[in-house]
C-alpha cells in the first residue's frame, strides 16, 4: 500500500523526455550530477533505464526520486533469485520529513511483488533510515589501506607467479565480465550487473568521472588494466605524490579486483605490491574473508575498516528460504513482522540434506523478528546470535539462534563486488 503524499504532490513514472531531470535530481543529491557528459548519461540510461525510475513531483518539478532495477541475487549454494535492486533514492532538502522516501519505497516493493520478485535490495547511504522499511545489512566488506613498503610475501603463501599482461578496450571489458561471472556464482550476496555495466571498461581510460559516480574509484592517472590469463583481472589508477625532496610515495587505487581462484588472486596481489614508486594501495571493496592477510609477512600493514554492504528486504520469506542452500540440517519456526504486509506471518523451516522447505505455521515461534532482521540473516553473513544479543531477534532459547547460524553460514562470506 503506497503511502499518502502531501497535497499538491503525486508519484509518477519517469518518461524518456524527463530522464535527464530525474538523473540530475538523484545524482545531484549526492553532489555528483552527470552534467553534460554524453558518455556518462548514456551509460546510466542503459544501466538505469527510464522505465524503471519513479519520482514524486510538484508543480515545480521532481522533489524525490527512486528506481528498482531487474537483477539477480546469488544465494548460498549458488542459486539465484530475481531481485528488485532499489537505487536512485533522493529527496530535495526542502522536502525532508514529509514521507516522500516512504512513498517511493512502498511503490517499489509493490511493483516487485507484482513482478514476482521475492526480495528487494538497497545500497544504503545512511544506516538509521532503512531498517524501518524492512531492510537489513546482509553483506559486509573491508576497505583496505596497505603500506606497501612494510609488506612482504610469505614463503608458504601461494606463489602468485602466473604470467600477467596488459589489456585494454573491448578485451578488458569482455575479460572482466567473464571473470566476474565465474567468481560471482560462488559468492552469496552478489547482485549480477547487466552486460552493459562492463562497457565502462571500454570507455576513455583517462576520464575517471564515471568511476567516481559509481563509487568505485577516486581519480588519478589513466586507468590501467592487467589480466592473469582468463582467471584474473584488475584495474587501477595511480595518483602521483612525489615532492623534490622525497622519494616517490604514489597512491595506487584498485577499481576492479576479480579472480576465479586463489592462485590468480595471489598473482594479482603480488603484481600490485610490486608496482614501482607506489607507497600505498587503497581498495574500497574487499571481501571480509580476503586471504591476503595470511599471505603477507605483516598483516598489520593492511589497515582494514569494516563496512555494511548490501541491505536485503524480503518480500516472500518461504520462497527465499527454500531457494537458498543450507550448511546444516534442522528445523525452526519463525515469526516475521512485516509492517507492509508482504510476508508477515509465522513460518516453519525444515532443512534436510541442505534443502529447505518452508510453510506457514500456527506453532509457537523459536525466533521472532522484524522482516529487516530476516534480510540481515538471510545469507548467513550477519549472525542471528548477534542480533539476538542486540535485541533485534527474540529467541525462545539461545540455542535456536545458534542453530540458525549453524545452518545458514556459507563457506564464503557473503559479499557484493559492485553496487548498482
């Protein structure tokens, strides 16, 4: 049920003719309007098409924006489910606290249900906002700051000596997509980008504007791309820091880091750590189970800061619990509170040989929670025991939350490589 709007405002679908206004309203709210760069605008028109965008308007123009994109979410076990990837959320500063974001999100959730999608997702700008709309933090990542000159490679680490080569243009674009798709199927939490997303790697390597807008890079020298056969790919930019009285202390910022196996990943890291005149490497999005700390001689030279990644909003709990794979067997009864009513109720989950069945139930719950908590613990990247201790889940017995974590925790930590 879409929320009521203040007088004089209406929720509309975005037309081709007004797409530029919508894009400026959204990205302008994040201080990065696309301006008149035709390459950037064309990229967004293909990755964030007008027919998936909505807005709230008054007589003067758009005052709030949002969108939901067709995507697939990788679940533990490797299956995917169709996802409503919610993005483009903004509200004009003069229109805050008027329920506009609530209205757009309610409409996107309704549309997702109409389209048969069991889940929505968001890349959340501010932690306090989205829980009340049913979103919980499901994946986590580390931002890395590496002191290159203090890091050595352990003798017992993977050799990391596979051949590397420079790539560019369409070859870089196609290789990155191929490596990502093979990596993603083994990584719960990945939201699969459309094929056109990879076109950015065939765009002008000297222009960092799109990477900055996508929050995957911060600028610097022209983008460089390196491949390890068809098993690994990295792109990066270097920012010069070399005063006459000092030795070079350049910064290397990783944009893409993709590898299908540990040997390819080790080769890419050894290459990055060996680039001449670089003192620091930054990587904004690294998996929390990244093995690099165990490959180097001094892991304290890898300064990591943990961040929340993708937030999930379940719309059909039984479908999701039956679609994902499970690491252990058991049975639990869940009471889920959904203020929007999409998946409110009590559900009995039974897992046998890693396959779950989930049906509505009248039994007393083992675990009781807001639908946002289901989103948080769905992939196993956020522990039910943590949410129980934090008061977000009410457990009949502490062992019930422990059982969920035993069943739900996958081999790989849930992770999203690219926000949308």
